[in-house]
């Protein structure tokens, strides 16, 4: 099994930056893709950034392109989401998720989430 623990959320003002971290442990050798999702209050969960576990093939939602960057510290099995120029509409619970099952194309392991609140 893989376990994911997010950290780094908080309350910031519009225009500020935050870096979220997602520490993976357990059978990390089974991970082949990772992504950050967010779920604003009362809305659907959306994927904001993703990449292969090797660090290639990054992809971003249009709403965060150019402001958010997903990256990975290979040595520590930690994935980051650098968020710059934050806007009030970025307020959400942010989740890290990974794909570990080669026979299933969905994200099958999720972290507990971390709250990001951006005030105007």
C-alpha cells in the first residue's frame, strides 16, 4: 500500500504564494503517476496539475496554467505544488493522488487533503 500525506496549506492574501507538499510512503515503487486535485466549497473536485512519477509529461488545468507548478523531489518521494499569484477562486481543499494499479487508469490512492484559503 501507498500512503500520502499533504501539508503546506493555509490562509494567504490574493497575490501571495504557497507551496504544498505531498509525502509518499510505503510501496512507492508501484506509483506511476501523480496529480493535485482541488475541491472548492460546494463544487466538484477538479484536477489542477499532474505528471508521470518520473517527473515528465506535466499537465495543468487552464485555470492555473502559468501560476502553478508541479514537481517532485525524487530522493524523498515528495511531490510539490508551487502556487503563485493566488486568487480567491483558488480557495479549496487540495488533495494529492497517485496511480498505482497498472490495470486501472484512475487515481486509486488519495491523501487527506489540505485547506488553502485565499482572501481578497
